[in-house]
C-alpha cells in the first residue's frame, strides 16, 4: 500500500513513503513518495482504532493528518495484540518493534489485517484501468512544480513515484509542507476521472 510506505523511514522519508501514494502497493518498501505516519500510538489512537473502517479507507489526495489518523488506529491495534511500542520520541513505535522481530509479532499484525489503511480505489491498478496513464500524469505535474521524481516498478504491478535522485536536498524539498501539498494536488488532479 502506498501510504504505508511513508511510515517507516523517518521525518525526511515520511513524505516519500506515504506519497508513494502514487503507486499502489500492498507492502511497505523503502523510501517512497508520500508521508508515512510516525508509527507511534496514543490513547486517542487507541480510541480511533475502535472506530474501525471509517478510518481505514483513505480518500484520493489524503492529507498527512488523515493518513496519520488511519495508521495510528492500525498501529494501536498492533499494540492491543501485543506488539510493544517504544514511547520515547522517535522511538519507532510498534512498526520498529515488528521489524526487529517479525516472526514473533506476525500473529498480532495478522490479527489487525482488517484495519490496515486502504488507498483510494483510484490508486489501485486493479481497480483503475487508467492507473498507468494517471501515474505518468501525476509525475509530470510533480516535475512541473520543481520536484525531482521518477516512477519505479517494484514487482509485477507495484509502480509508484519516488524522489530521485534521493539526495538530502531533493528529499527535504519533497517532504516539506509545500512539497507534500504539491504532491497531494498533483495526485488529485491526475487521478480524478474526467
């Protein structure tokens, strides 16, 4: 899933992971294009987890706040099923705990599969017959606004937009508030069916 990609790398890669919302994957690859929530949970996230599916389906052009809420609820489910969360700032939350010991925590992750956030249907190449063209349109839009991006294929149909080259300057620009908003608006423009 594209939005999930934003949640694993850290502040600079945060945008890259979630805006990976430019391609539809179901696993969390390395640095992508979009913002990934910071894998931490709180009492409000635990309450949000109980709301369930209303947080699960992300809209086209989801904001960082919408993505963060959805993933906070998802990760709250993980902690409810036994994945520990490091409470220190930048501790990595339950996602880091899982990555350190996936075999041990896989049952908890599996128990929460029905809470994993879903990208907008428009961003799913299996649901959107125009996905490849829409993705290229989004890339052109990003580039026309000065963002250095490219489309990468990871798997048979998991194409998404990544910052390229992945220099600190390019990552910082893409992950800035204005860069995130450019990517969000380009996604909306490109994937809104005409």
